[in-house]
C-alpha cells in the first residue's frame, strides 16, 4: 500500500474533525467543549467502521467463485485495513477537533 494514501487519510481526518468542531460551536453552543470535541472526532471513525462492516458482510454473504480460505483471507485483510483506518480517523479527528476547540476558546 502506498504511504501517500495513509497521509492523505490522516490529513482528511484532521480537517473533518476541525470542521465538525467548528460547526458544532455554531449549531450546539450549549454543549461543553469536551462534548463537542468527542462528537466531532467520532463521526468519521463511525462512518469508516460501518463501511468496513458492510464490506465484510458483502464478502461473507456473496458467492464470488473463490474458496473458503480465500474468503477468510479477504475478510481478515479488510478487517485489518478498515480497523487501522478507523483508528487513524479517530486520532486525526481528535487532533483536529482539539485544535479547532482551542482556537475558539479564547
């Protein structure tokens, strides 16, 4: 896998976390800073986890003409890559939301 994809994915997670945190300041001003950061940081990992689970479901339920061993390998690879990107999105979202929240706290 190309490392550029990982860098771009992390940068997008940071930007999405910062953007959602800024949006939540205007939409939900009564929420605490901690709640806004947690909400903003958890959106992209939730989307990534759902997409990973849907991919695993697609592989496990469909008949693709491959053997059981190849299907298990595809599920393991998708779970590993999807889990890694979910974790990366969570960390990037927290960084972006924290930086956006820190700039607004002044």
